[in-house]
C-alpha cells in the first residue's frame, strides 16, 4: 500500500495547493479563451480577426526564465519565455481547458499559449 494516495491524502493536497496559490502566492492572470463561434474562417482554415470569450481571472504560478538574444539575417531576435502553471481543480471550476492559441494577460502584457503540458502525477 502506498504511503500517500488515499482519498484523505489527496483531499489535503488539494486544500494545501489551493491555499498556497490563492492566499500565499496570490498571482492572478486573466485567461482569454479563443471563441470558435464568432471567428469565421476561410477555406484554408484562416481568419483575419480573432475573437475571444470574456476573460476569467484565475490564480497561477508564473515562472520567468532568462532572456535570450539571437541574431539572424533579419536582425536581432529577443525572447523572454514565461511558464504559467495552473492548478487543475481551479481550471475545472472555471470551465477552462487550456489550448494552443489562448491568451494569458499578466501585468498588462499578453502572452499566447504555444504549448500545454499536463502533469499526471496525482489526480
């Protein structure tokens, strides 16, 4: 039998994670979902305008990595990757399924979701 893995253990993990993100770290982002109904596509699956659903405020953990500079024939290129980590239960409560193309607003800056990684360690 596993040391941790019972329903009471999972319940306390959920409670501690929610308290940690909501009360201690307390970073909130606005999450914009891509609206498939309002966006009309052409025969190639492209659209000239993007419409989003109203934003949902959600707690998250933001990790900023080092800035990268590179140069090419077109000139210098500057990247500053960010990682936004959400608590799965908060996403379920807000009815959000993260997908590539969604927008995250944090500190008046907008970031497009370019990959989604889901952890399957504890449910």
